[in-house]
C-alpha cells in the first residue's frame, strides 16, 4: 500500500494520518477536505499533500472516509464511478448498516470494509489530532465486500500498528451495540446537562463535585455530528432509550423505597467489568 | 486550635488529616474510627494518634465528623453530653438539613457548622486519602449555630489552607442543589450502567469509547454510602429525577423527530459554563 487518501480531515481523519505516519507508513497521505482542515493537518504532518476526490481516487490504494455519517453516504455515491477496481474503500462512521448498504449499492467493483474506531474526544477538528487516539481502543470492521485482498491485509496491518484492537462485527449488530454503548450515554449526558440548565439556580453552576464534570463531558459534543448519527440509527437509539427509562423507573422506586442494593449491584458490576477489560 | 479529632477516618477524614498536616497544622490529629482505618491513616500520617469518642471530646478543639450520613446523625446524638462548650463540631456529610437539625437539637452548648466538601472519588477508605482532595473544590458551610468564635475562624483558615473554596449556604438550599448536581448524576450513572448490564450482550462490554467509562464511573460508588444519603434527601432527589425524566422525554422526541438542536444547545451551554467556572 503506497498511497492513502483521507477524505474529511477532522479529528479522526487527521489522527489516522498522524498515527500511520508515526507508525512508520512511508507512502503518500493525501487529504481531501476543506482548505482550513487541510492546512491544519499538513502543519501537523498528518497529510503530505492534498487533492480533489477525483484525483485522490486515481492515485490512492486506500480511501479512508472520515466525514460525518451523512457526508460519508454522499461521498460513497460519488465514489461509484471514480474509484478504481484495485482500491480499498473504508470509512470511520459511527453507524454502519446504511453505510455498508450504500457501499454495496454504489461500489460494485471496489472492495469496501466498514469501520468504526471507538475513539474520540468531545472536541473536533484536525487541530485536536492525536497519533494515540486509536491506541488500546476497539476498532470495529464489518466483513469485507470481496474476497481477502492484499490491500485489506495491509489496512488491518496499519490498524494494528497504530494500536487499535480490531473487532469484526456485522453492521446490524454493530448498530445495535453502539446504540447502547455510545448513543445512549451521549443522550443521557446531554439530557442531564440540559436538566441542570433548566433549573435557573446559579448555585448549580458552582456547587458540584468531579462526578458532574464526567457526567456532562459528552454534552459538549457536536450536535451536527450527532444529528447525522442518530438519523441513521434512530430505531436502535429509541430502543436503548426505552431500556434506560425502565432502569430509571427502577432507580426512582429504589430511592422511594430506600432499597438501592439490586440497582447499585448491577450497575457496579457492569462498570467494573468494562474497566477490567480495558486495562 | 491545637487538637483536631477526626471521627470516621475514611477517604474524606483521612484526606482532611493529611491535607491540614501538609498545610502546616502542627497540633495533634486524633482519629476515632475502626482499628483498620486508624492503622491505615496513621501509616499515611493522616492522624497522629487515636482515642475513643469520649476522650476525643475532652481533648479536641475541633471535632470533624466524616462518617456516612446516618452515622453522623447518631454520633451527633452521642456528642450532646460529651462535647465541651468551647469545642467546634463540624461534619462532612453529603446532606445537610437533617444533620443541622439534629445538631440544633443535641448540641445546645456546642458550636456546630455543617460542612460538605464537594470532592470525592469512586473509591473509599483511608488508603485512598489524598492531601489535594479538597483543592479547588467547593466546600459548603452552613451558617454557624453560634456567634463568630475563634475556633470557627481557625477552621475556615484551615479550609483555605487546604485549597477548598468555601461557599456559605443554608442547609435546605444545599440539599436542593446537591440533589441535582450530585444525587442525580449518581442515579443516572448507576441506571445507565444497569441498563447495559441487563442487555445480556457480551459485545457491550468490549465495544465502547472513552465516553462510556466517564458515564459509568460513579456507578462504582458505594451503595451503603448512597443509601444513607438518599434516605436523608429523598424528596429532593425524587424532584431531580422528575426534572431529568422530563428532559429525557424531550431527548426521545428530539431523536424521533431528528431535531436535536435545542436539547444539545442547552446541554452544551451548561456543560461549558461549569467548566469555565472550575478553571
């Protein structure tokens, strides 16, 4: 693999460029993005050049789509007639089913592997790029649309070099899982911060411990990004909200009857388990 | 102020001892606690000796109650006949109204100032003590039960030396505020972790980003501690849950109609504000 094109050089795209460069990738890294993003990414060394999508398609072995979900969908439509047969296309979108379906429809002669790095920050933009963003974090890959190819093997090699933990998962199952582990925490954090915002009591802004900072960090995330994610995975997100409402009702009963043991025990058990697994 | 007695040498009590020692307090710091806690605290240098509650009352200028809320209430009952007239009693409990009322009832001849350091960790115990636990964090004080005394002035001086930001607040208003900024985030974190625990899908334990770790950290907190807090501030906690349920309903509507802008904007605004104020 000699040339990588990164389409959408924001936090994830620029971090990917920076990470593969630091891991020793010596080829060309072409950015396709807004001029502001390109200049920030070039300054950091996350890309070595820039191009239009057409030109990038002609030159790249790997096309890495790291735009918001709605933009990834429209880029895939445009790639259909542009991408060469020997190119591997992948994406870093937060939902997978509609993207994989769009790729199956539009990229009939080009290999596609859906991807989702479970890494991020509440801040966005190439300026926030971090070569270690993917390190130790799960990186979901959906099954390849074609037979095993050399480019797919190289791409997986790159992901391993940048410290990502590759997990293969079917697109539909991915979307069900992230509705619980990503969309739900986001909605809960935003709803919590919004609850406090609506109290119109200035003391709430001063009198809190470190827990409230943790619980409201996700509320700083970009609304535009989340609108596009939730539009593509609405049903699963609503089902996760249903399940949460059920536990919230249980929490209310637990407080009302002063019987917290079961609720706290199941919460503590999950919270401990995911910490053991990330160590 | 020459002698401080810390009743309940857990995370907060041992951190208070350690913090005042490191800030230069040269007097005696007596621990009143279980023998395990006393030996851990002594090893860290958080206390210089130990005593029974009776003996501590005879010797201490300041009695610092850092037990769980239910234990603070029963200790205050015991202090009535024990505490000398010139002693200052304060506590570090997470609710204030029932404690301040109990003190008014039982400590007729002893000055009492209710306190609540808005600092903590999800872990407990003297072993977790940290001299910087209070630094930069709000430390609520309820109005003193008596006229301004030299011990009260010394105690405030100690709190300033250990970096706490003193905020004076009436006990009832304190309890209303922390129901939103502390009890609600705790219940939400536990309900979220419990929601994921109930999905019986092993992928949920592996496929997540750093946001889920933040959102479930509080779920590691001690159930016993929270049972005692929520028992004393149940009505305010239930009202906070009501307000949150309203915003959660709004979040559901926002997802269903793909119109997140208002919800995210109020959430983002609160989350940004509290970060500006803590910088």
